[in-house]
């Protein structure tokens, strides 16, 4: 199992970011986060959608909305590790082996403008490449490396639906119907 | 170098998908694609933005808009390999070693609804996990695995701007200004 892993979406704007942030939440869940948290504006519908995917496809994820910097600082002050993903950070594959794994991990994923206080509050500012690309891709590559590769292929307990992939396409097991 | 790698965004809708598709284009570029192509609606502005990032951050990427299925079929008929990323496909880490690397590779990234003809036209239907998450994450994880890990950390020739990542944050080299 290991320590708790939480993904914190920094600076969420309901009017502008719902699709990207939904992708972030789904990636967090699919690659093994225990929690997905919004800082910035709240969005109950977005978090409910993530819970609804979890109900259908299995596993558990905590979802919350928090105030932002005070939440991040409290995490660090109480002994947790905070990693901020940014194109201005140190190379992730060099940095990850140096991060201690016996503490809860908070992965902070920013948007366009992340204030300096976030850089300072986190022990690690980590770049998944120093090119402009996507916070969704950065989160996926970071988590995959953190969990040692193949993180997207984990299985989830208590699923109602299980997709069995094949080269021919869709095989869906709807366990609720199969049990009927 | 290796054979040409092209990312094809299937079923692009200008009104709905520009941010996700911009992320796809930036991921394609940052992880080493030679070309990024839209099928569905055209969007000159989106493709110009990708070229503008390339001008500033280096390297080269071809951008095009094509008709869709006839383009895909022609690629396969002329000897190319086509891989469709879908949550209903076979596990990517098992599939990748079986794909021949001496032919141009077309990576087809779908949206919500991809028609059966795409599944049939591609030699490979590949899943990056069988959970709902994000085509941006799927593309990043697939390309990283295809290029053997660390694909996000490649460097780009002829850049105007080079970001040198550090734990303290931003170090930007603006080569045009430094030369002045």
C-alpha cells in the first residue's frame, strides 16, 4: 500500500477549467491517488462525477475542496511531503528517488499562474520536462514514475463495470447485470 | 532518429475541444512526435499556436488537417503502422514490444465517440489502462513507453527560450536577448 497520495489542483476556475480538471481527477484516480482535492473555486458537480466513476469502475477516492495555501502549509508542517509539478522544476526522474516515501505525499498541480508562495511551501518543485505541454500529462508521467511504471494498469476492487481490453475493441463486463 | 511518428487527433470539434486538443498537440511535440494532425474540424489558430511554441522552444513539428478515415486507411495501405489509443484496447506495455519500428507510426487519439471503422482500420487498438481517464495522459504514457522512458526530457534544437529547471523555480534563458 504505502503512504497516502493526494493530488491537489491549485487555482481551479469553474468557468474555465472543468474539462482539464476532470481529466486531472480521473488521472489521479486511475493511477492510484487516494484523494483528489480542489483549491481555488469549489465545484461539487465535478467532484461528484469523479465519485460516480469510482462507483462504477471501483476503488475509492476522497474528494475535497480546500482553501489553498494554508492547507498546503499545514500538510508540510505536519510532516508531509509536498511536490509541485511545474515546467520550471528539477527533472522528475532524478528527483523522485530522493523523495522519502514514509510520509504522506501531496502532489500540487498548478494552472497558468502559480504564486511564488506555492514554490516556497513545497519541498520539491519538479518538472516533467522543461517544455510547455500539459499538467494532465505531467501528472500521469510523474505518478507512473512514482509507482514504478504501469500505474495505469492497476485493478480496482468493487467495480460494477470491468473493461477487458483487446485488439478488437470493447469487452465490457457489467457485473451487476451478470449477477442477475 | 527512427521512423516518423505522427499523432492524429480524431473527431476534433472546434467549439468543444480546443484546450484538450492543444494539450494533445503540446504533448505530441514535447514527447517527440514529428507531426500533429487534426481530423474532424480544422482549426488554423490551434495549429499556429503549436507552431509558435515550436518557434520559441525549438525543434520542428509538422501540422496538418486531414479528412479522417481515408487518411488513416492510406497510411496503413502504404505500409505504415496505425495504433489507436482507447480504453478498450490491449494493455500498452504488452503491446508495444510487438509493434514493428521500421515503419512510420500513426498514433490515433480519439475523443468520446470513435467509430468502429477506426478500430478496424488500425492494426493495433491499445489501452493505457482500462479505466476512464484522459486521452492526454494516455498519449503521454504511450509515447514515453514507446521511446523507452524519459521522453519528456528530450532537448530541442534551435530554441529561442530554454528553461533550466531547478528546485527554486524559474531560470529562463532567452537566447535572443542573451546574444544581443
